[in-house]
C-alpha cells in the first residue's frame, strides 16, 4: 500500500556530488554542508566520503599553515 503523505526522497544529482567533493577540498565549510545534503538526499555513501575528505583536507591545511609560520 502506498502512503500518499510520505515525501519521496529523490537522489542527489551527480553535479551536487561533484561540487561536494571539490568544495570539500577548497571550501571546507561549504563542503561539510554539501556532505550533509548528500547524506539526506539518498546518497549517504558519497555524503560520508565528502565529510571525511573535508576533515582530512582541513587537518592537512592546518598542518601546512602552521608549518609555514614556523
């Protein structure tokens, strides 16, 4: 039986996934938000990978900035 009151989740377009990966590398806050959006749009695998890439890129960026200041 189909429930007409439930919203049907549509998968995130691949363009959103690609922009999510790129922004995870270059714009960490935006990448984190797009990772969450991908998780909510039935692409949880890509969403989690975008968030993890975002965290790794932020750590590497922090290490590079602190190494340049020393």
